[in-house]
C-alpha cells in the first residue's frame, strides 16, 4: 500500500526519524496508527461509562458528592490515566 502524506505530516515523520526514536518511516506510521486505535478504544470506553452514569441517574442510583468522595474520585481517575499512559509508552 502506498500513502501520500501532506508536507506537514512528512515533516513530522522526518522529525521522529532524526530524533532516533524510530528506524524507518514505516515504524513511525505504524506507531501513530496504533495510538489512534488506542485513543478510539479509550473514548469508546468513556462513552460507555457516561451512558452507564446516565442510566444510573435516571434510575435514582447516585451518591451525594462530598469533598472526601471528590478527592477519592480524582485519585482513582489519575491512577487510571497514569496506567493508560504507561501502557501506551
């Protein structure tokens, strides 16, 4: 398969090669596509979680947000974010 890149995309590929992180343009493109797939999976999961939340709210299943609960939620979200970032690295 042959693909034509815009000048901007080609420059980005060249920058990655000069940086020494990749050995070929193919590797750069494959990594970009892998990350695109990861992002799509992530946002699909976020959508499922939002829908679950909407259904719970409509059914009256919710908890009052207190400062302690908010801190716990933030902590859990940061842990998930860090886990996702370390998996893609």
